[in-house]
C-alpha cells in the first residue's frame, strides 16, 4: 500500500480526501485541475474581468445601446419561442417513442439526435435553402405572404431545429421509468384518459420537461452557426447577440464584445442553476416514488 | 404487458384500455410526430445532398477536390486529431480522480467540467481572443516573442478543445462511478501496479463508454463553427476548417460548392449517428448514464 506516491502526498490532503489503496489520485486530479484551469477557468475569468476596464458607467453604456438591447431581445425572445415549440413537439415525440409501436420507430429514435451531430453551419445553409423564397418550403409560403428566411421567423426555425433533442432526450427516460400503476389507479378511479395525463403523467414529467425546455432555451440564446445564414442579420431586426459580439470583435471593440458576453453568460448561468435545482428536486421526487 | 392487472372489484370494464388512448388519437400523435421529424430533420438532411448534386457528379467532385476544400479538410482532421486526444486524456484523469476517490468539492468539480456546454460558441472563441489577441492581455507579450495563437492553427485547436471539453469526461465519470472501485482495489492488493490496474481492469470495463464519448467529441470537434470562426481569421487554405469553408463558399453564392463540402459534414454526422445507435443498442444499459449529449 505505502507506495511512494501516497507517502509523498502532503498530510493536509488526508483531511479532505478519504484514504484509499488505489494510487494515482495526486497526479490525475492535479492534471485535471491544471487542464481545467488553463482551458476553461482562467480564460473565463479573463472575460469576466475585461469589462471592468470600462467602469460601471461604461459597462452600462455598452450594454444599454439600442442595438445591443435589440440583439439581446431577439436572441432571448426567439430562443424562448423555439423552446416553447420544442416543449410541445418534443413531449409529443418522446411520448410516441415511449408508448406506441410503429414502423421505423428505431430510425426515428436515432434521428432525434441528428441536430446534435450535424454541424451548425450545415444546418444553417440547409434551412436557409429550404425556407428562402425560392426554396422547397419557402415557395409555398410566398403566395400566402409569409416570409421565413431573413426574418426573425427564420431564427425561430433554426433554433427549433437545434433544440429539439434536448427536450426529447430529457423527457424520454423519465416517461420510460414512469410506473404504469399510477395511471391504472387513476383509470380505475374513474379518471378519463385526458385527466390521467393531465393530473398524473404531466406532474411526474414536468420537472424533466422544464429541464429540457431550459436546456433548449440556453442553447438557443447562444446559437450562432445555424442562425446567421437564415437570419438576414439586419441590425435591430434580426441580428442576434452572438453575431453582434463577432461584429464588435471585428471592430476591435474588445470591451464592448466582452460586456455583451458577460450579460449572456450571467443569464445562461442563472438558467443552469435553475436546471440544477429542478433536477435535484426531481431526483428527490423519484426517490420518494421508488 | 398489463395483462397481470386484475384487481377483483375495481377493475375497469376494459382493463387493456386503462392506459391507452383511442386508436384515432394514437394515429394522430404518431403522424404528427413523424411529420414534425420529417419536416424539421429529414427534409434539411435530404436537401443538403440534393443541392450538392444539383449540377451532377462532375461539379460535386470538382468542388470537393478543390485545393482550398482539400486544405480545409486536412485542417479539420488535424484540429480534431489534436483536440480529441487532449480531452481524452483529461477525461480519463478526471474520471479516475472523481470516480475512484472520495474528496471534498467533487460536486463543484463536476459542475465546472460541464461549464463549457453552457457557454455560447462565440463566447468560447472570444475568451481566447481576449487573452491572446492583438489587444488581448497576453497578446502583446507573446507577439514580442514571435508567438501567434489567434488566427493560427493553435487558436483553432484551443477553441475546439474548449467546446468539446466535457464530452468524454461526462461520459466516463458516471460510468466509472457506477462500477465502483472494488475491482481496482482487488487488483492492487494482488500486487498490480496502478498503471497495470488501469490498463487491465478499468479500461476494459469502460471501453465502450470511452468510444461513445470520443465519437461525440470528434463529431463536435470537426463540425464546430462559432468558436472556430471567431479565432480563425478566415485565411483561405490556411486557417479555414470545413465548416468555415462552407460559409465562405455560401457567401460567394457558390451553392454547389458550399453544399458539396456540407454534404461531407452531413455524412460525418450520419456515420456518427449510426455508430452511436449501434453502441447504444448493444451496450445501452451501460451507456445509459450519460446519454443526454
């Protein structure tokens, strides 16, 4: 047991680490922490500190200009609507995949992950091609007076594409594990199928659904590759926040770009906290059921 | 199935229907789901290949074998070939430390590892420009010594490592945690060295999870656009990866060229999906822990 690695470890470590016969703790954790710090933590800290040079006034001016506010509103608004659409259709797809049997089910199940696997730029140009006025879908919409590509509607389409797997993949396993006895009980007590869904199934999967919604929303807010092709990128109308960051960067306005990034990061971080809270509540709920 | 349900008095008139919807509703839901998937996912996929082949095979292959396209392909492979092994090494180390030992701050560490997933791709590139760019904090110093990171391959690699950072670690950590450390303890007590234990006991146990993580990491590394776009500088033939090359061709209205290169990336996505589904199908129970990404 007493190999050199463990005896040369500082005695202090014993207080926060349980002793173990397995070697390699120091070197693996040391490497992991160093790598994490160099790649993730220090650069992110540098980003957070960057707007400091603007001062509070400067920071406020940088993020409260009409163009910046409009881009934030577009990013968050479109991501929210797309996440709502995905919440609805994602739940439906998850439900169908878990509860029903139909041809090609396995293929459909695998396809759900397609937006995770497809590079965003490819998704961007493909969707733009489809929804442009002369595209396969777009030319049906022109007579109806609907324009999707090069408007905020296009952003919503792209973000719906990107976000779908988040909802399906969060809801699906929960739906799978749902004990059928509860629905049987509801039915035997006289509940209609709709009531059983509304009052028995939905409350049990609600945390997962919310988590999937939040993940899709967070992803949509920061999305760049699939959006910039279809959005048209008109300032104030269809310019998303990540694109404005790139624009500011190209004008060497580093602090201005960092200011927008900090605002976006803070909001994403809040969403992440919310998701963690939901998941913890949810796992406690599951333990109670088990 | 539910055939076992037979409570004596409370059984509904038709027990089999207790948990199923009317047929019309089932069909409606299935058709709506298939329609949504077909409309949102399949149609874009098909359109990539149709647009790429719009002018026939000749222009398609000409677009792929264009020198700029070839150098973009080479650069994409190179970046992935550096970024993926780096994150693999990190994933193994992090998973070993987290799964085989008990220490304080573990939950925080796991959260921090997931952090890059919640950062916008553009911001992932931006952080390195802020550090290493011409007006960045370290940029002038590095420039003094003739080291360039932004607008070079190193910048692309850094940004790619950042966006693919959690993939392998988050696959391995739950898997190794679930397996516990009894087998390793047995190996050590029988006199195996740490490295032997890792190679002969741990690695075979997590091999499929590892492959799964590498697969997803690689797909993202080759397809990343936003982060790479910020640090690349878009120099044709030098710092253009495949997704960036797609953008350039598209913006020049060379649609066949853009979709031809895009079709290669779509093919990569399809191959990734097929291998991923095969792995899930064969080792589903063991991979279930981290299927979310």
